[in-house]
DNA sequence: ATGAACCTTCCAGCAACTGGAAGGTCAAGC
DNA sequence: GCTTGACCTTCCAGTTGCTGGAAGGTTCAT
């Protein structure tokens, strides 16, 4: 199948698929006309990539996961470890964003939002912010 | 003051400060030796940038905020709007990350984590995942 | 006077794509 | 059989927000 169809079936943009080929993630065969030809197994791998990228794995981590996925002798403990590290990272991101959210919300509430030039948001951005020295 | 001191006082790396100058965010004067010379107002702006970047505003948004900050006739409603948009974006990110976290946690729990090759994580990454078609 | 610790500019690269130009191919409709 | 338009190809450049390094100038303490 052509790249367009592979894109439709995997949920990735054609450009992205070509990029994944550039960096050596998947290697489709080529037809006589030079067009890339994707087999079902290729599409499976593309979906795999689409999912794992969507779950926050970096492309390098996806490469590892793909290798583990293709290696029938792999240990599932490796995969579990990778996933758990990712989980911790996601928790950290959520914590950071939540703190940030609290600060911004405070700023929005403190701001009267009218047409006068005084603005607590800008003042706090320049002088300091709540709960911080 | 030299760039190193400005860096210390603003919490930004010297490289970052030069970059901000490159893209036209701040313009320090120069001494006879060619060294950048930062006044206190420059350091204030740098701190302002450091803070707003840390709060998740993009550099372009920081440029807007800085313009508003410097413009005595600005309306605080503008700032409030920018901040509220940012808040909504942060909420969206938190929601996404929370969903992602749920999925990954399910995967970790489903994986026995031993040395046998079967691994539910990889299977779900390739075939679909819980709560999703 | 020598060495370290600054400072300068410029060039290159990171992730992970995305956009666009210039051109080849294919399938449908007239 | 010819055109039209949608596809496909490669390559080059840009995005965001820096960061690293090279090659060289300056300043300061010893």
C-alpha cells in the first residue's frame, strides 16, 4: 500500500512516516515506480509508533520499545521498567503543571481586568510571586 | 554590569540572555571593550522574562507581556486575557497527561515484569488500549 | 608576566517534525 | 489520447528555545 493509505491507517502524517524512515525506524519496500510499499506488518509498526509517541515516549524510547517488540526473546521486565520510568516522569509533569496552574489562577483572580493601567499580574511577574521569595 | 552578573541576578544563563538579545527582547548598552553592560532596568526585564517563561508563556507571548509591561497606557484586560488563555492550555495539558497516566498505569499493572517474553504492554501498544476502540 | 576567568562572535546541533519547491506517476473523464 | 488533479518522490529550509564549542579578546590577581 502507498504512504497515503499507511498514513490513514496509522494515524500518522505521510511526512512523519518518511521522517521515521529517515531515522531508521521502519523500512518499507519500494515498487517499480519508486513509491514506498507498506505491508500490514509495517502498518502495525506505524500504529505502534503512533501509540507509543502519543503516550509520551520519545522517539528513541520508541526505537527501544520497537526493538523489544520485535525481539521474541526480550524480557518483559525491560518494558515494564521503561514504562514505569515514563510514569514517574508524567507524574512529575502533572505536579509541575498543577503548581503553575495555581499560580496563574491566583494572578487571574487578582487582576481586575479593566482598562486601567494597574495590573497585579505584571507587578507580580516583575517583583515576585505568591509563595515564593 | 557584565553579562555574568546579570545572569546570576536574573536566573538565566548568559547564552540565553545573548539569545534574547538576538531575537530583540532586550538591548543592553556596550562598554568601550565591547562587553554588554546591563542596567538595573535590564535585569528587571530579564527577571520578568525568566518568570514568565517559567510560567509557561512562549517567548512570543513574553514579548507581548514585556511590551504591555513597558507600556504605561496598556489595559490590564489584555494581560488577563493572555493569562487566561494560558490557563486553559495548562488545563488541557493536565487532562491529557492524566489520561496518559491512567493508560500507562494500567499497562504496568497488567505486565508481570518477569523474564518471560510475553508482555501485555507491547501487546496493547500494538493492538489498542483500554477504553479506546 | 602568566594564568584563570571572564567576555566576544559565529557556527552547529538538539527534538521531532512541518512546509514548500520541483518534478515524476497514475487514474478518471472527455 | 490528452488533460486534470491527486498522488508520489527528493531535497532544502524552517520551526522553538536554547546549548555547546571553537577561536579569539580582556581583565584581574598573583
